[in-house]
C-alpha cells in the first residue's frame, strides 16, 4: 500500500530561471510516499500493517529496504490452522492427554500438545512446517469423517469446516471432490479402491461324480449310450429275423433263446469295441476323479469388477465418500456397484467379513500395500479374495480455502518428497506401525497370486457321498422297475384268469 504524506517544510524555494521568469516548484515535490504491507508472518498480529519504506522527495528511499520481501520462506512461527481425520496410514489424528501429543489444538483455551497427528500425509505437513518455520494447530475430526458440502450451502465434517473457513487447510486421503469450491494441491499419492470379496466355495460333494467330465462330454457320452443301445437292439432284432426265417417250425421258446444270445460275429465285434471304449473312458474318468478327491474343487471365482457387478452382491465401507467418485459414472458396471454399496459400522462389517456373499471395501496404496479397517482380520481372509482390478482410482490431495497463499510452496514440497522417495518410505513405515502385519501380508499375497496350495487331505464320508448317492439312485430305480415288472406280471396273470 502506498500512502502519500506532505512534509511540513520543503527544501525547495522560488528561484529565477535563465529567461528571468520565476518558477514555482511542482506541487507534489514535498510529498513522501510511504510503502506499507501486511505483516502476515509471526505467531500473532498477522493482519497488522507494517511500514516497509518511504520514497522521499529527492527520489530516494529512506531505508533502502526490500520492497518485495518473500514472507513465505520464513513464516516466523505463523499459525497454520488445519483439520484432519483418522484414516490409516495417511493420517492418525486423535485427542490425547496434555503434553503427550505433537501438535496444539486450534482452540486456544485447550491444553497444548493435546493432539496426536501422525501418518504419511501428517509427516508431509510436519516437514513443511519445519522448512518454512510455521506452527501447526490441528483439529481432529475422528475416523472416516470427511464430511460433505451440499447444494444448499450447508456442510459438515472436515470438508464442511473448510468450506465455512474454520480451518484453512484439510488433509487425509482427500480426492478431487469439490475442486470447484476449494483449492487443491498437487497430487500426493495414488489411491485405488477395490473389494475384498468371498473366495470360491467348494462344490457340493454330491456333484463330485460329474466333475471329471465337462457338460459337453457328458452330453456326448449320453448320446453315445443311446446310439449303442439302438445298434444293439438292431443286432438282436436281426438275430430274431434270421431265426424265424430259418426255423419257422421251431417252438417259440427256442426262437427267443436264439435271439437273446450273442453268438453272431457282428454282435460280438460290437460288444468288444464297446468294452474297449468303456475301459479307456473308465481309466480317464477314475484318474480325474482321484485328483478331484485329493484336491478340493471350487466354483468359479468372482475376482473382477465386471463379475462382481453381475452378482449384485452388497459391499460396504464406513463412509459414503467411498463411492462419491463413481456414483455418477457413465459405465454400467460402476453404476451397478455404486447401487449395491452400503454404509455400515465396523461391528457390522466385521460380522459380514465371514459372510459368503458380502464384500468389504479396501484400498491399494502407492507402495503396493493395502490399507483396511479393523473389521478385516486374518481369520476372515481364509475365505476371502482380493479383486484383480480396481473399482476406480484417484489421487489424494490437500485442499484449502480459495486463494491460500502457501499452496505453491506446499506443491513444491510435495514434489520434493515424492522425487526423493520420502513419501513411499513414510507410507511403508506407517503401514507396519498401524496395520496388522499378518493381515496385510495375506492381502498382498492374494493380490499377487502367491497363495499357498492346500495339502492333500484324507478322504472322508463326504468325499464318497456322491458315489453313495449314485448307488442309492440306481437301487431306487432298480427297485421301482422291479415293482413295475411285478405289477405287470400280476396284471397278465389276472387277465388270463379272467379269460
């Protein structure tokens, strides 16, 4: 700001020129121009005015000070009011007893060092303040409380307080949700959302006998049996015709005996061929059946987003923000998955982690590891698989109020941490620190296909139940056929008595 000030006594006086005409000095020659600026830096009084220098009538500056000082290099303990949530491993923000935290709260009446602010993106902000000498004051919003900004200009949660300018910066795995309202930083990390779904279930034991051959093979075998039956009937009928043609005077019982016998070459050759084919098929079938009995056979896995959308199974996460990116998508599969999404609490999702038709939202990190809530345990992962592809991915950012002057410096600091590998190092460190190592390793192995094969098991009654079922089915059909034949004979005898 430039403010003119007139001097009380000017050193310029009237004088005569060469032409003899007296000249009057310029009316603004006795005015000083004071250059004022906003203090901005420091722990207090950031909005106070500060005199930089004065431009004197002799066209020199009084202090010869820097007219355009870079106030952002050293903020002199300026307060940075920011908010964050708890979302491992990005940020872990909680209230702790006074003196046990590493940050001060925003409210000045609360005790100092009563905020614990840790995590990957928290380290990013701590190092930023160390470089530029600023002081963090943090507001904790709890777990998964990103909040929303609504069309009627109401808001809640972390993003709501940013919109209402109660804080000047928000961080904690925030996507580019409200870029038309807030100012976003450079991208920090790649965050991909996928689903932890049910593993393929073992097929029922009663279908074991049908597994060695595919459906098309079984259809071919049934057609072959039908053709062989027809051929055998034709051969037997030809025997009957030959017998009746050669010996018309023979008794009826001898003709039937000849027709039922297989003493002709054509019949014997056909039966020999059928026996050879049966032996070959039996060896193939028994070999495949042995492998199925020792290694369990499972159904088709639901391991892609497209397959998951077709099943219409429900899946859940702790916040509606998980599907905010794809709820208005043009892709049919993403629309179907967004419609099947549910917001559930941790206890409900823990119980659902053992359900055979329910999914849980997890996230792939930049380092290749996974982040998950406490509702995912290694006991439940025995019957779970990770989808091969992602539902969607986005880049995390820090968001601020419009026109935040420190955003260019924060963007440069983010790039420096990424290029030096610090961010990935922080991420892996916080994954080990805050997440269950065994559960994370199981998820990583499942995603990379390094799943240990189960050892061969001893056969039990369930494994041979299919054979017992076939035997019971055959005995039932045979008993029914015997009963029908017996009833038929009874009817024939009864008709003879009536005649």
